[in-house]
C-alpha cells in the first residue's frame, strides 16, 4: 500500500470499525501468503488455499480502497 493510504488508515481505523477490520485481515492475508511463498514446494491443497487467500486479499483491498476514497474526498473538502 502507498504511504498516503497507510496514513489515512492510521488516522481513521479507530473511528471506522470496518476499515480497521479490513486492514487487519489484509495484514493477516499478507502474512499467510508470505508463508506459502517461502515454501519450496506447494501441495495442490496449498495452491488452492493460496489462491483463495489471494482472492480474499484482493476483495478486501477493493473494499479498503472504496472506504479510503470517501476519506480522501472528505479531506479535500475540508
């Protein structure tokens, strides 16, 4: 994520429960993907799990981006 996004998340995560939850999940998915990426061999089941995590991470990222767009617009107006 870009530094600007991280700053907005830090600023609003306490007051926006959904944003905080989505960001925590995003970090967790990144850690899980790192574990898979550090394995020298992935079983077919590992591959399926890895793909599912990637899809969940992307979906969450889209939701985070939507929330951040709202905050960016709000900050431009103030």
